[in-house]
C-alpha cells in the first residue's frame, strides 16, 4: 500500500522536515523565513517514492546520496546547480548519486523526482541485465541526450499520475515502479546501459520457457516483473525474451498480458463487475489502456461484454 502525503506550509522548518523524510542527505543550508511558501505532493512505496514540490524562497541546499538513487528535474528562478565534477543543466533531468550536488535559487523552484532504494534498484538492474556484478556507482548526472531527457519526463508524468490514482493496488504500483526504474536506468549513462549493450545469454532450452509459463500462470494475480519471471526460470531477462521469441514468437511480458486479459475476461463474463476494478485488479494502470488491449484481443470492448452477460 502506498502512502500519499500532501503538505502546504509557510514554515521553513516544515520544508527540511518533509524533504529529509524522503532524502535523509538533503540539507537546507539557508532559507529566508520571510518568504517561504511550500507545497509538497508525494506517493511513497516501500522502496520507491514519487515526489513533486514547489518552494518559493531564497534557498541554498545540497544533497549527497548514499543509500538512494534520485532522478530529478528542477525548474526555478535564478537557479544554479553545481557538482564537484560535472556541470548540470537545470532545465533537464539529472541524476543524484555518490557526489554532492548544490542548488541555489531565489524565488520559486519546482521539483519532480523519483527516489529509489539503491540496493533494490541494483537487484532489479542485475536481473534485467544478466550481470551479477553490476553496481550503480560513479554515475554521470546528465541525461544521455535530449531524447532520453524527454522520455524521462514523459515517464515521470505517466507514473506520477497513474500511481496517484492506484497507489493502493500492489500489482499496478509494482509495474509503475519498474517502469520508472527502467526508464531512469536507460535515460542516463549508467552501468545498466553498458551491460545490456554487451553480448548476453542467447541460448535457452524449452524447459526454461516452460518454467516461465508456469510461473506466470501461477502468479499473474500478483505484482510480477520480467525480472521476477527470469529469476524463477533461472535465466537472464534478455535471454528469456530471446527464448520466448524463438519458441512462441512473443515476449514474456506479452504472454503475461494475455494471461491477465484471459483472467479479466472471465470476471467480465461473470457479470456484476466494474471495468475499472477488473483492470486494476489484473495489473492494468488505466481502464482505457486495458480496454484497448482487450479490444485487440477479443474484438469487442469490456463494456460490451458486461452488457451481454
């Protein structure tokens, strides 16, 4: 279950109290108490948070991440971002990890951020890349290019909106968390990008695919990522995707979607259900997206099936 926090305040103490709850290394070194206006919105999961805040004040602040990984975009009046070894363009997303980053601004500053538990992020990245030695250290804070920066911002908009509506749905929340992490890992020059660019395990016995199918069908009602399926199958996620393409001409993710669509279809046929509730129960972050997949698979809309039941 996710925890939603909304704060509106004019107290300087509230700013640091709320911010350090999510990023313990954050320090507000100077805030002019006469001009503070603070608005905060966040959704907090066990190992992941989505944050949006606006602070109107004259501020000097710093962060130096250790146990966390934060991807952030900050826009403000007279804003300067400084790192010991890298220049940071404040109007693009940036990655905070391993090194101190200082921020200075006068007036209003608006922030959008993903905050990940670093240990969990490394676990997922290792499974996805098939590299047990991968560590998320010494990262370049700048996005790989303009397109990568744009993609990260689009993902933030989607995840923050969807998670705000579905934070109490474990399946949907887990899918959104994975989407946020994968986009972050590929939007910046991380070791994950380097790992997936290298040669990966390509061969997979049919037994591996059968294990994956059994795991999907047994756990489709639970939060289930590609990395979870690969771990249960004893193969890297890229190797598993290759095996599915070769054996079934599909992907593990597409197969999982079909299993969930089938289960949702059975509920819709039974009648007396809500399309939105069924979509969320089976891991679809929006009813419209669920309806599109359903129509492609069954040739009619979910609402038509309910009316005929």
